[in-house]
């Protein structure tokens, strides 16, 4: 992990959407700490026609519009630096998960390309994007939403951004397990007590209980993630 801020550019036709997110989120804090340098780019600033057109009809016909290549190429040409990664948000991309977030967090510069509606000209995929990312097997109308999800997951991994040491190391997925149940006061609420072990002060017993709970929860809810022997504490 470098000490330089991670530079993130989001190229979108909905810059106001991203700005709202930035102002209300962990990203604001990460920027204040100079962990992230964040820039929202209005794709329309890279159009050359009077109507600031970013999409057009598909060759071969069919419903829906396709995002034109020229503004996207022009924007990336202006923004790119040595070693920048250009991430195209698309349901056809690699499935984003915690391990992908961990590989992106140490990068120097991420440029997000946000598609919308029917899709983007194929030459953007083949000659501009270095990566294609999907946030799940469903189709959004707006890749900007997907980019914001990915930016949030990456930003919170940057050193110091979350505050409390260890906050990211114990959570869901870090050890391939879902999180154990958490409680805070009151000790009993509407007839539902906090498990006695958590109030016992016995740290070894608490660690064992949490490991058991995380393992059982993962086995039941996400058998696809579960491997025998996971999460045992010695
Ligand atoms: N754009 C539309 N749907 C998407 C998805 N599931 N992931 C990433 N970008 C998208």
C-alpha cells in the first residue's frame, strides 16, 4: 500500500448522483484524510456536438441506444496516467467481491466508466477498458450506481479510513466466513437476552463462541463459501 492518495475518476452522465454520495459517505472522510483523491467527470464535457450527445442508435437495428465511443475515449485520454486501470461497469464483467476490492485498493489510479441503458460500443470494451466489473447478476439502468458500490467497498479498505484498528480484519469475508452475531446494550430487550458468554468477561470463551457462530452461519447460509475446518481457533 502506497502513502499517496488513491486517485479515483468516475466518468458518468450523472455527475450529480455521485456528488450526493460523496458528500454523505465515508469517501468524504477519506478525502479529508488525503487517502483518496476523487474526481467526478461529466461525460458530456467530452462531446463535440451542440446537443452534447453521448449515445446513438445501434448498427444493425434493435431497440435502445448505445453509448458512443468518442466521448469515453476522449475523457480517458485526458485523465489517464501511467498505470491507471480503466474499469467498465457492466453486468457482463467479472463479478465484484471482497477479494477484487482488496486487489484494487492498493492501486494508484482507478478510472470508472459508467454505462447506461443498452450498453456501450464494443470498442470501449476491447480497446479502452482494462477491466470489466459486474456487481451482481441483475441489470441496472445505470452503471454509476455500480461504480459507487465498488468505490465504497475499496475506500473503506484504505489504511486509517475506518478508524478503529481491526475493524476490517474481523468482518464478514475477511476470513472467508460470514460475521458472528453482534449485540449491544440493553442486556435484555423485549424478552431477548444477550448470550451469557458475551457478558462473562472470558475472552477465550468469547472468541470460541464467535468462531463457532461464524462457522455455523456460513455453513447454513452460504454453503458455497464453506470449507471444513474453517474458522477454528486454537
Ligand atoms: N450496469 C448495469 N447493471 C450492472 C451490474 N449488475 N453491474 C455493473 N454494472 C452494471
